[in-house]
C-alpha cells in the first residue's frame, strides 16, 4: 500500500511538470499578444576566437521560422549563457556567469539534440537545450525539495504544501528560462538532502556542482560546517573524545574546501585567459591585485553591484518590487528567532528542548520510529532517503514543524542571503535569488493552515503574490521588459 510520502512524491512531480507547462502556455500567449521591447536576441555574430563556420554551423535549416522563434525567445541572461555555450568566454563581463549551465547546454546540443541542427539551426538548438535543461532540473529540484522537507518538518502534508508553493514560486519564469536557477536549486537542495540523509560524500559532490552553477553555491559549505561543529561539540563535551572532535572538524574543512573549489578555479581560469601573458599596460585593473579575483570587479563595473550602491531614489520601484520576498524572508526569520531565542542566538548549541540533535539525525530517527512500524516494507523507507522512514514522519508530534531545531541552519543561510540581496545586489534580483530558500516555503506552509485568522489570511496572500508574479513575470520577462 503506498505511503503518504510516496503518494505525495508523485503529486509533486506532476505539479512541477504542470507548473512548467503553465509557464510555457503563458509565455506563448504573451509573446503572441505583446511586442518585445528588444528584438536583438536573434542576432548571431560570429565567435571572436573562431571566425570559421565549423564551430557554429550555419547551414540553412529546414524549418527556419521555428528556429527563429526559439532564438527570439532567448532574452536577458539567456543571451549570455547561449553565447558562452557557442563561443566560450570571449568578453570580461561574461565571467559573471558560471560555467555549469553553458557546459550542459553545449553537451546536450552536440549529442542528443545534434540532429536538430539541420532542422532549426545551431543557435536554436543551443536555446532549446537550455530550456530543456532548466525545466528538467526544476522538476527534479521540486522532488528533492519535498524529500528534504520530509526530513526537516517530519510532516508529509506540510512538506507537500511547501513543495506546491515551490512549484509555483514567484520566480517561476526563471526556472523555465535559460537561467542557472534550476540547476542551482537542484544541486543545493539535493546536496543538503543527501547530507542529512547520511551520504556526506555524495552531498559534497552535489554541493560542489551548486557552486559551479552560481557563485553563491559556495555558501552551501555552511551546512557541512554547521553539522560538523555540532558533531564536534558532542564528541568533545558529551563523549569526551578530543581526537574524534578534531577528526570531524578536519574532514568538514576538507569537504568545505571542495565546495569552494569551483569558485576559485573559475577565478584562476579567468586570470589565465585575461591576465596571463598580457603586457603590464594592457592588463585589466583587477589583474594587478594581490588577490586577483575578477568576480567582484566584473559585478561592480558592468552591473554596478556593491555595498549600498543601489540605495538611490530612482531605484525605489525596484525596492518595492522586491519587498514581498524580502518581507516574507524577514517574517520567517523573526518568527523562528522569537520562538527559539536561546537556540537562535547560540547557533543551536543551547536548545530549548532536547527533541533533536544536529549531530545525529539518523540516530534520532532510529529511536523514534513507532513499534507498529518496525516491519514496514523496506522499499518505502528507501523512497525518501537513508534514515527517513515514512511511517516515522507521519507520527511525529505537531509541535516540531517549522520550529524544529533542524530548521536553524536554513534560517541562518536565508538571513545572510537576504541581507546580501538588500544591501549589496540589485535588490529586484532578490525574488529569484531567494527563491530556492526552503524556509520561505516551510514558513508559508504553516501560515496557510494556522488557526490564527490573520496568519491564514497572510497565507492566502502569499498564494496571491505568487500567482501575480507568475503572470507579471511571464508577461514582462518573455518580452524583454525588466523584471527582477
């Protein structure tokens, strides 16, 4: 007999697919009703490093109108990702875009989709590859989000509600476009899921890939370090094993370094391409710094990113555009901090209760499974992950939920991300920058079912906000108008 968890997993997959089909329908609708603000997306200049047509086949396609329509749909950052996939990193500003998505686009277009080059054209195949990768990655990310939610919330119904909110999140248009959001969500959420499921080495690989997709992926090393600090604390003060504590910390540092490697390797790659062997008077300003990191320079020079750089009167509309997601983030953080002040301020080392340990999630789960579930079909246990029993998550008391101690590292991560979005980045980007943060959806999920009338009203407001941004985003973004 299917468990609630396995039943919801199938529903989550169907909902994720349905949400992508909805976005596709809206995009086609708005593109047919409105004229694009910028029509230059279809331009395809030859690659600087390879002027011959061999690298970018320019055969006359059999269905040029379809190919042209796909090319015109490539807008905003998608133009950069497709160009990088086609020509590599030609310009300094392209180094703001991390290489995982371009690599995947290039591989898919040169293998599975290569027969379509003669049908719709090479650049259209690159665009189609990007769309397929983003949408497939999103469906998998939604499934992993549900599985992660089960571990944290231990409530299939709440986890399912949160997953539905994720499937129809306000930044949905970016998860269906040629953007890195889907890959980042898949590898960051999936990586933390594997970490909490006991597969630490697998988790490091996934979190490393999240750092190869977006610069903020390296922040996911915090989950590894947070878990290690609590395990070391337990080993040192409860088990009195100093050597074990040192071993735990050493392994965690090595794993964190692995997650940082993509960012540093990409900076070295950029330095070699743009600085190495260049005459001193022709080197870019950042090449001569002691720590030649190009990322901050590129973000500042070409996009005006910097601390308080966006605090201008003319940017007030963008602050208003980002205010819903920032308000939701702030509310979720304050709600948790007010309910768990001691735990929040001590980073979890001083808990209000002893209901869970950060250092031994699997051990807690083994001891809390009800006796009448001991003989449950082992296949159901494996459907979610190691140490996660569907029977157990159904029988945990209601009081855990969003206020579970296991939510704390996610809250801390969200707080850092929200502060960065507000004080450093283009603030309107906050909607998609924070869209993969699980606490937003966990908090909203419990607001929707709250017995408090005001909380439930806010829950419905969150749904309305998501729906409005999906409609607005699909209209503006697909027609090359500014949107987050």
